[in-house]
C-alpha cells in the first residue's frame, strides 16, 4: 500500500492551551482510518489540520510526500463530511449532489448539453453508491437523518477526493440506524476505493469499520493498530479501559513469566517488565470463565447476573474485588464459584 498522508510532529495550541502534543501518523491509500478518543482529546483538531481548516503550531502535513502547508482546503485532495450535514434545504437531492461539479471551472466551460450529461452520469454513479437511486427529485428536508447523511456523502464523493474526512457523521442518528450506517460506510469506502479518515468517540463504531484505529488521549496518540490489535493487545491501561470492558487490577511482577495479584502468583506471557515492578493487569470479561468452587484460580460468590442476549454478565465478588465475567452458562446469585482464565489472557501493562 502506498503512503498517502504523513503527519510529522504536529502540535497545536489555542491561546495558551496545548491540544496536540506532537502527532506522528502515516495514512495509506484505500485505508479506513479512525481517530478514536474521549471528548476533547484533539481528534477534530487533527482532522481539521489534515483538511487545511486549521494550521498546526508546528510540524508538517505531507500529501503524497509533499508539504501542503500552503494549500487551502479546496486545493487539497480532501473533502469533508461534517456531523451537521450542511445540505442546501432549497435544493433537491440531485442538485445537492451535483453542486460541487457545477462550481468547477472545467464544467462551467463545457457546452451545456455535454455538461448536463456528464453531471447526470456522475450523480447517478454516486447516488447508486450510497443507495439513493430513485430519490433524485426528493427535497432533502423531507428525508430522514440517515438519508440526509447519504446525500452528504454522495455530495462529497462526487468531487472524487483522494481522502474523505468524516467528523462524527453518525452521531446524530439513533442507535439502530447508526449500526446500519457503520456497515454501509465501510462498503461505500471499499467501492469508492479511497481513504476515509473518520473521527469518533464510540469504540464500537471504530472496531466495526476501521482498517486502522488511532487511539488518542489528551493530545497524544497512545496506540495505532488494527481493531484486533487494539482490542487484544492494548498497549496501556487507558486503551484497555477505553476499548471494550475490562477488569483492571494492580499487580506486581515476580519474574518474567509470573505476576502476583489478588493474593496469588499467576503465569503470564513475558511482557518484559522488571522484577518487583508494580503493573496493571487487564482481564477481559469474555476471557474469564466460571467453574465449580475449588476448581479454578480465584474463589468468589455470584453478586449479580444479567442476561445480555448472547451471554450472561456475571459479577463475582472475591475478598479483594468484583470481577465482571461474560459466560453463556447461568449461575444463581449467591452461589459459590471459582474463576479461571488462560495465561495468554493475562495482559500486563505499565501502571497508569
Ligand atoms: P470532541 O469529540 O468533543 O469534538 P475532540 O477530541 O474532537 O473532541 P477537539 O475538538 O480537537 O477534540 O478539541 C481539543 C481541545 O481543543 C478542546 O479542549 C477544545 O476545547 C479545544 N479547541 C478546539 N478548537 C478550538 C478553538 N478554535 N479555539 C480554542 N480551543 C479550541
């Protein structure tokens, strides 16, 4: 894959407040990249710097190996879809999508008949891509949020950018529609064959759609990886806590392969920590299981059980803490149980 965008040491301060503290990131052709992090961590500012709406305080943005410092947004190979779609309410779907083409000088110079034919061909291609064929003459204010979102995407894609920037575009939709649109957006990205850079604070959205997730916090990148990498091998307690649910427990390294927590030593994979170093242990609820008392590692009592559809969410109380466990077998509240897990699922992280 070819490198398309490079962010090199990007910092940004607003007044005295530093909101980006040195962002380095490579983005490739045809990637679906998600910037994920809590509110205020600097995702939108990063996206706006890529789009040229904001200048970095220091550092460089390169497109195809060349600095774009002097290029305003409309001269960059990017297009942006904002959370509020900013469609033109007085225009129908067709004219909303055609709008960008009508602004282009090369279209304005063409003979009217040829121009209209070309516009029609392109509008039809992109309406097809977003699943809105047949809606050409609909006025946009009579459409649902999800449909308006698709119009906004078609309107951005018709300019044939190399990169589409999307700032929380699904945030205004209800849960069911948002989930549907997650799959569709990924499909649209594949069909368009371009790079999408997507901003969200929703971890499920990021895991569902992305080829690559960039986890940010307080103006820094904490981890970059595939959804599987980020979920299975979070590099810090923050990432583990932000993506998916976790039991996070303080422990102490006894040896390269041995960590002590909750009163006992446990074998783990070698994470390269020093002997006697205090660490955080991350145990995912779905990696824990419940067996008969005395048969597992940690003894406890079922404190609560909630049916979640595909599994039960069970809280087991031990003398030291409560463990949350996802398992398909029912265990009554108050019953004595024992918790087990594999050594590969004992994730050891630097103490936060
Ligand atoms: P959210 O999900 O809430 O949009 P975010 O991760 O996208 O958060 P940013 O919007 O990039 O975060 O904001 C990062 C920080 O920069 C915030 O503290 C915000 O208040 C501040 N900030 C952003 N834009 C400006 C601005 N134009 N002037 C001053 N401060 C700003």
